[in-house]
C-alpha cells in the first residue's frame, strides 16, 4: 500500500475505500451513502481526490494480490497499515460512524465487511472486542463496548457472539 500521512484526508478516504471494497465490489448504495454521510466534507477531501484514492487503492491491492496470489481481497496483514494510519481518537470515532453507515448502506452487512470492521475495532480499541466474536450485528447496540454515541450521530454497532 502506498503510504499516506497518518490522519490525512487521503488516509481516511483509503480506510473507507477498504471497507467499501471488502466484498470485492463497490455498490452504488455505498457511493450514494458517501454523500448522505457528508463524507467528503467530514474527511476534508473533494470527491475527485476521493476517487483518486479509490483508484490508487485498487492499483495497490492488485499489486499486492498479484504478489501474494490473494485475489482481490486484502488480508489482515495488509489491512494493518490502512487501519493504523488513523491514530487520533476523534478521527477514529468519526470514521467508525461513517464505516458503519457505509456497511449498512446496501441493507446488509456481509461477512467481508463485518470482518473488516472487526479488524478495525480490534486494532483501535484493543481489549474492548472479545475474542469469540463472529460478525458485526447491526441490530445490537451495547452500552459503551466500542464507543459512546454522540448527540445527533448514529449509535455505534457492537459485536455479537457467534451462535
């Protein structure tokens, strides 16, 4: 993955892009959700620069995939620098809320999106995510397992234990 300055608009955009691409496709509903979430303004990035980050992400992912024979899915090791480039707690909270909105945009949080969200939660909030979790359950909202909801913002999602 190409390096971006930590907490930069491009690093934040790449994180959203990684979530959107987790299931090997970017849904029209996810693109529309970027606008509905006011993502460009919240990230401090223009739609054109976001599109450049998205394109560059796929170029980088394709190079990694070709080297490691992974297909187009990014593995946990390759996800780490994408996730770890966001270090500021306020940025993490804001991005978490946007990622949840994007994951829910098409009406279903698929396993690949759930897995990516879990990696993010585990890397950002070490010790707050139990090890026996299976997938993100958008219908379960816990007291403060991952983050406190802010007034006027979507409540955080928590993780449901595997059945």
